[in-house]
C-alpha cells in the first residue's frame, strides 16, 4: 500500500508541479529538486501536515521541479537510505532527468549522504544540501541512548515503534537504532569515515540557532542543554555538527526574534516562524544552485 501511494504521489507530482503557473524562473534548476525529511516524521505527517510547510510550493512557483520523498520516521540510517534510494530512482525514471539536487533536513542529511556514498547514487546527484543535519551527531541522542537505564530505553523504543507503526504508518520501525545512529561517537568515528564525499557532487550545508531562546518552546530544554555542552545550536543540532562540505552559514532570524530553531528551518510549526521566512530562504538556496549550473 505504501509503494502504491508513493507511485501515485510521484505521478501526481509529474502532472501537477510542472503545470503550476510560475511566478518566475528564479529556481529553474537544470536538475529537479528532491526534498528529504528528517527523523520522526514523513513528507505528509499523518496525511495532514506538510513537513515542508509552504516551501515546496514557493520553489515550484519560482520555476523549480520539486519532489518529496518519504521514509520511515524512526529507523536506522541505512534502512532510510535504502528507501530513499528506491524513491530517488523512481523520480529520475519518471522525469527522465539524469541527476537531481537533494535538499535534506535533519536526519535526512545522513541517510541521503549514505545513499550517495554507499548505495551507488553519486553519479546521479548534482548537489547535496544539508539543512541542520547532525553531520557529527547530536549530544541529545547521547543523553537518551547512553544516560538512561536500559529498561527505560527499551520501553521507550518499543513504545515509539508501536506509535510509528500503527499511527504514522512506518514499516518495521526501529526507534532505538535511529537513536544510536545519531550519537556523536558513532557518527564521527564510524559513519563519517565510511561515508566519504564523492567527486562530482557539490556538498553544502546550513545551520540555524537560537540567540536568546528558541521560538518553539518544546525545544527550549534541549536548546539549553546543547548550549552548555556545544554552544550555538537549534535545539537539536549544534552549529558545529551541522557543518559539512561548503558551509554557507547559520540562520538566526531577524533582530527582533529569539532565533531560528530546528523546526523553523522547515517552516514549522505550521508556518509560524517569527523573523524567518523559510520559503524565501529556500528560494534563495535553489536560485544559487541554478546559478551554479545545477
């Protein structure tokens, strides 16, 4: 059922997205743009909430051909990478494009990078853009995986697996492995050495940070923890961890905002991002990719 839904979504994208009345060609890249979501979510959360709230429409309205992939919300990096690869190749086959530009948020940065380096996608990817990706892991994952009693950790993993399987529709989720795969020691010492950048792919990254707080109050506790441990962060990922390839900078929102957090970077929650215009930001990012010939 999930495969049928994905295939239908791709067909709809092919029919509908290029048919939008474009406000311009600012984002008319040579290759299509594929958006890859992060942990704990899907492209369409519960079939209701768009993960990329308003961003995909803004890109399409400025000339981009945009597609969204959707993998298990809670699963290992390698399992998500395999699912992403299947969808990525389906999109290329359906569009006839030789390559694509990947824009990935959060955990999406890791599983897409793994697919490029280890699953044979390197010759089919023009550029890879990481948005708040935990490219050196997250200390928050360390706290959950290494500093909680085993029985609590196992119970939490089992509960999350149940929720993501029966409510979010994940196929055989693995929440604990998802957590371990984001721990700093694993990402730095195992994942990164075995996931090298590939020649011919343009790698770039962005970070975000809270200045005096974070707009989404649910991230306030983790922002404070990371602030003490790693310095500047977005509530889940430290700026130092988000850097990979060509580092383009850190979004902190307008002067009157407390900052730009991990959720704000994908226009969440529900487009309420004080002082930060996420759709306009992504238009500028994709416009730059166009100007670079991607």
